[in-house]
C-alpha cells in the first residue's frame, strides 16, 4: 500500500476526545457526519483543510484516553490516509487496525507541517519529498498483520467465526 | 521464573504458561459495553455475522453516558441497544441504574482472577478487585460477544510501591493523581500496573477503585492490586463466590519498580488540559471556580459522598458556584438518601442528577460556559471534555471539591476535616 499526501502536524498526547469530541460521538453512527468534527477542539477549521489522502502526523502517545472506535473511524472518513506518530496508545492502535486505518510508528520529528510525503507500507519507509529524507517505519506486529491481511477483524470473524491467530512471542501491543 | 499477577491470570485464562511478550487468545468472564460504544459494537456484530452471544448471562450493555437521553438521535441509539438485548438475552442496564463500571463492580460476577473486557477505557477499575479488566473498542468487543475470547499481548508490569500511610485529608484520588504526574500520560503504556504498599493495603475497597480507575490515564492496560479480606468482603456483599486470590510471585520480573513514601503527600490537582499536568493543591489555592462536580466512575461512591457531606454539613456552597452531584449507581443513590447525605448536599446548594456519566463526558447535566473553570472528581480534564473547549477543568478529590465549592475557589480540604 502506498499513499501520497501532505502532513497535518499535531503534538504529543493527542487524546481521542480531541480526535472526536464526546458531544458528537454519542449522537450518530454516521461516520461521514462525525468526520466533519475531527480534531475540532484543537483546530476548529481542520476538516476544511484536509485534501483527501493527507496524513495526520503527531508526536508521542497518539490516541490516548477513551476507547471510542469513532476516533479512528472519524479520521478515516475525513479521508486522511494514515496516522503517523512516534507512539500510539494501545486501545486506539487496536481499534485502528480492526477498522482498517493505517497507523504508522516512526520518527515524526523529520516531518514538518505541509511536507509532502509518500508512505510506502510494503517497503516500510516514508519518503519526505519536501525534505528529501527517507524515514524508517517500525514494522507492524505479526498478529496485527494477520488481522489486516484478512481485511480487518470483522472480515477475520466472517472467515473463521473466532480469533484465529498465531499465538507466539511478538512485538504486538 | 516467577510471574506477575497479569501473567498468572492470562496463563489461567489461556490454559498455558505464558509470560510477558507472548500472544494469547484468552477466555473472558464478562463483557460490557456502554451507550457510546455498544451501537458500533452491534454494527460490528452484524458485520461479523454473529448469530448468538457466547453466554448472554455474562454480557451487559449499560445506558449511562447520555442518560436519560438529551436528544432524539441518542434515544434511537438507546433503543437499538434495548432491541439487541431483547434479541440476544443479555442484561441491559437502563436509564437511572448507574455508571457501567460501578454496576459491573456490583454484579458479584467479577472478582479475584477474573478476566473482563469492556468497551470503555475505564474498565481497568476492576483491577482493584484483583481482576484483569481492560478497555477495548467496539469491533474487539463484538469479537468477544461472539467468541467469549480476546487476544492479548501479555504485558510487562510496572510496580508502584506506595509506602507509608496517607495523611488525614489526603485521599486515594490525591495519590493516583500524584503517581500519574510522576510517570506522565504514557508512562505505563502497554504495561500492566500493580499498585502495592501500605497506603494501598490501608485503603478501603472503594478508595482502591479510584486508583485502579485511573490506570488508563498513565496509559496502562490494567491497574491491578492484590486481593485481601476487603476484596472478598466486597465481592461477597454482591453474592459473588468461588474466586481465588492471584498474587505475584516473590521472584516475578518487573519492567520497573517505583517506590514512593506517601506519608507527607499533599492534596493534588490535575490542571487543564491534561491529567498528567499535576500540581500540589497549595500551588493553586485561591483559583476561582464556577462549577463543582462530585460523581463519575472515579469518585461517585458512598465513601465519596460521605466525605463531601461531612464537609458540607450545615454549610452552603458559594453563590458563585453550581454544585452537581451524580451518584455512581442507583444503590448508592438510595443508600445516600437513607443516610441523609443527599439532604445535606442539596441543602448546601447541590443539584443531584441521574446516576450516570453526563457531566464528565460533556453530553448533558452541566456543560460549562466559555471562560468558566470547573473542579471535578472525574478522571479526565481534556479541553472540551465537558462539552466546551473554552472551559478549564481541574481534577481533585471529593474533599477538595466540597471544600472548594464552599469557598468558591480552590481550597485545601484540610481546613474542614
């Protein structure tokens, strides 16, 4: 999978309330509607700044706080192609994989707001075209690759009717 | 090699001997969803072509986050949950019954050694009962509803040794805020926390719930404590039996052991807009507040209401302050009525709202206005958390909230206790 777009950069500890506020998420299952409010408490006009395919770029501990799956879904439905962060909170990370939002752990200090990026997940590298640097991507844990390869957890369950995962030592969450 | 509490529970539940780093598919004892997460879980259940629950007697859906419903759209999602509960035979806790975590603690079905997943990040609360309980998203929850299982990476453990007794006027909330300030919001990410030491042993079980509840605010997957008489007394009170304590081995391996002497700890507060932005109350005393909130899954229990009523008895809250009280469950509501605590709190100027989460999550029951400052016993103070990004939220103990409500500004509760 290869994605191309521009970086929208935020800081450390971006919690799921910031990604999608509680005051919206309880009201609807229409994720396109929720997507309009993505990151609103940090940048009220954020949704209008997105060009489809852009990246959400952050520092440490992205997605901390609540377990709301509306967070990765709102990011996905805002047509952001992936989240790049130095580290992720664990529930958000699982939710992102389960719902098919690519989450990429990498050194985001090498990305500035507006940088043009090509994210090559298969090769495990991000090309920052603006700065002409290649940024290494931390590989996905194998158990999560299995879920992704099945097309997400719902598809995995349609296929097997249960969790059918290789149980071994891993670097998963 | 010795095992930590979580290594033992996950070994029991996956029927093999596992250690940190292993991937397991483990059996779960109880599965819970609330009204912010269950509708998506029901969608995911359909997408997975789920036909029935693994065991309807071990599944509960709770309507607590927007309860009673403030909007027609929310009402429709509540009805979706009610229909699903009727269809599958699981337990539904409806409007007024309370906050999901308090209700789970009151089932008698969760105790030492249990494994619980809940589609709410504060599911870690039951760690105070020596259970491994953790928050998951809606799709993971649907997987558990169907299979009665969940996959986990067995985490390493960070141990907090809290030595010494907490001084008078300083509570478990002050302790957990202090610890979060020490390790920060991702200081325990991917780790299981074990809270030990004299200060934890001395605490009531309700006070321990407050500590375990906030393990997620340091990023932890679980916030575990050892079981003792207080643990078993609590479980027995709700008809639970057959649980066996799970203790860490003396030679268990920890990622980190942090030791603190808490005998001189001051009341602590989390400042806007992060839970790990912690300061001793003395640095913030005098900050004016316009709203005070006592309740939530962190601090809406009997002990909390008793402490608050003890401070407010015969006193009035400042005319500058709106004072909101949300008992954590119907049982607590009734007990607080019987003890006269609600009378005390209401006569002091308080407004009691339906047991539930509303004021904490910004759905209703106390959204602050622009520029206002709120002091709450909740567990999160993110910008916009209570429904207004232009308000500021401080977090503290019920005693601190009660004392500050009287003075209309952040006040050390030790002036009153």
